[in-house]
C-alpha cells in the first residue's frame, strides 16, 4: 500500500456516486529516487494505485483493478513542484464490481483520466 507513506488523502465530499477530495504527495519517498533522479516524476502505476486505495478505503473492501478501459496520463506530476492534487471518483456498482471514472488534477491541469473496473479477485 502506498497510503500513509507515498501519499495521504482526505475525502471532502461524497454525493450519491461521486467522491471528491485531496491528495498530498510525499516528495521524499524512495520511489522518486529511481523515478527519476534529479527530475522526480510520479509513476503512472502509482497514480492508478492511489485511486484504487482511496476507493477501497471508501467501500471498506480490498479491491483490485480488474479491467482498465482507458487510462490517460495527461501531464507529468513532479512532486517537487506539485505536492497537492484533487481527485474525483465517480462509480456505479454492478454485481460485485465497481465501474469507475476517475481524475487527478490541480486547478485547470489534469494529470490522470481513467475508466476501469475494480473488484475482488476471484479464486
């Protein structure tokens, strides 16, 4: 889990099927030592993981990314310059899975747009 080390988050609002809140990145995290030295960039896989962890925390279930329909990394996140992000996660529950649409942004700049399905892994 990346929460409480790589990032912290706060859910500010939940209205029917949408979560909105804030993320604070830890620019000192060891991930940035290798990605990339001197010019840190938040890895795309970490951005997707943050969305998954925030949503899993909300539904109180350990979820996994079952299917990624669209994932677009629109801009790079340099944690030395951008430490706080906003997130929006909209969802619909279908059977035991959740269809989600999510974004990470700061002001008018969007960093991540994704559509996918989160659910429990089947044995």
